[in-house]
């Protein structure tokens, strides 16, 4: 019974976070989108890339399995999801929640593997310094204040291997960097 209660509480928390995000971010209207959103809007899932879209970080996705919360024997650099739950009934897309740290100039673990269509939520804790999380293909950038945990979330719409990094640390050439693999 305690495991079932814990799972139900986890699902309720995920749903509450999604609703809060929709309330907070869904109601905001900007007179001009961010430069990243204007330049780097990826094509929708199952849509051919347009000629003008140039991905700043995407490469071909390697052939790897998408882990779930019961996966074992994962490489140390691959994040194991804490929660995997359906987005809605009848949908094959999932909410996947991960715990990540950034410290000493590294994302730990540095690789997140999901299915295209999934909603990725990363609780990222900045240990010992200020960082940020930047993924330009999805127009995502969040500050990661020192010794705080920040929820970073977005829906993955395309297959590929995408680089995320700390832009305030010098970008992908200086690190820290990590990888989002979407199958």
C-alpha cells in the first residue's frame, strides 16, 4: 500500500506542476518572442524540416533504449527517470521526470533519453555556483541559481541527439554540456 500511495502522490505532483506551468506560462503574451524562439523554431513532430530551419545542436540519435523508472544497469552518465507517467489516457507520450545536478562544470548525469513526443521535466540542482540550462533547438533557457533546484520542462517534438549547455559559462565549447536523445 505505501508504494501505491507514493506513486499516486507522484502522479498528482506531476499533474500539479503541468497545470501550474500552463497557468504561469500559458497566460503570458509577449509582444516579441525571444531571439532564440524566432530563429530556432524546430519543425513539429512528423513534419519535414523546412529549408530555413538550421538546428544549432541536433545530430542523428544513436541506437539506445529509452530507460524507465525500473531500468537497471544504465551507464553512469545516463539519467534514470524518477517518474514515467502517461500525458493523458490514450496517448503514447509520457511525462518523464529526472534529477540532475550541475557542479564542478559538469551536468551529472549528462545524458537524458526520451521518446519524441514526451514531456521532459528535469529538477536541476546547481551545486556550488550559478549556472543556466540552455537548449536552443527548443528555445529553452532557465537560470540555475547556486545551491537551488530549478524545474526545467519542455516537450520534445523531434527525433535526434540535442546538446544542452550552460550559456553563461561560455556555451557548448566551454561546458558544462549534456545531451538529450529523442528516439
